[in-house]
């Protein structure tokens, strides 16, 4: 998967120079599934995130920043549950579902013909893993795509 990262690099413009604007550089980085797997090796929900990545990356790529944000959120939920003496055995399931809604599903948008099968596959995965918030939202997105040929999170 190729991710495009835009970096605006500003160079000092010498007085009297013909340069009137900064240059933008586009850098393409290859992100492999193995890199993501290593990054998620120590979290119990890593396999689910990898399955989600497998399904979504052709239409909605995500990588380390999103995964790190999800891990931080789930860690905070876990700490809060421990401090309040709540049962933490499956603390991450609801938090993961919330983060998929906030960080991953908004990336799915557009008219790409791959959107419909991607959403179908994601809905199946969400059902199998009790990700009910994400399942409901993805179904609404799929219905919108079927009605209009376009979908977005919002």
C-alpha cells in the first residue's frame, strides 16, 4: 500500500529572488502488513485491526498514526477501568469499536467501485467481532452507497 504524505518545505527566499512561493514535496512510503503486524504484536486486539486493514486498505488506507491513536485511547480506557474497579477483561472491545468509528470509518468515502464489497466485508467482520457501533455505521454507509453511488461517513 502506498501512502502519500505531503510535506510543505519552506525555503528562505533570498531578497530579490524570483522565488515567490514554497515548494511542496510528495513522498511515497510503502507500508507492509508485516510492519503493521510487528507494530501491533503486543496488543490483544491486534489481529482484529490487521483484519480491518486487510479489508479497508484498498479504499481507505491507514497506518501507524491511526494505530497509535487507537492504542492510546484503549490504554486510557483500561487505566480508567482499573482505577474505578470495573471489570477489565474485555475492556478493549467497546473502546476499539469507538475508535474504529472515530478513526477508521471516516476514511471510507467516494464513488470507487471497491467501496461496496469493502463495506460488505467490513460489516461481516464487525458482526463476527461484536463491533456493533461500527457495524451499524458501516451499514448506513453501504445503504447510502447503494442509493446514490457515493458514500461518506458524514
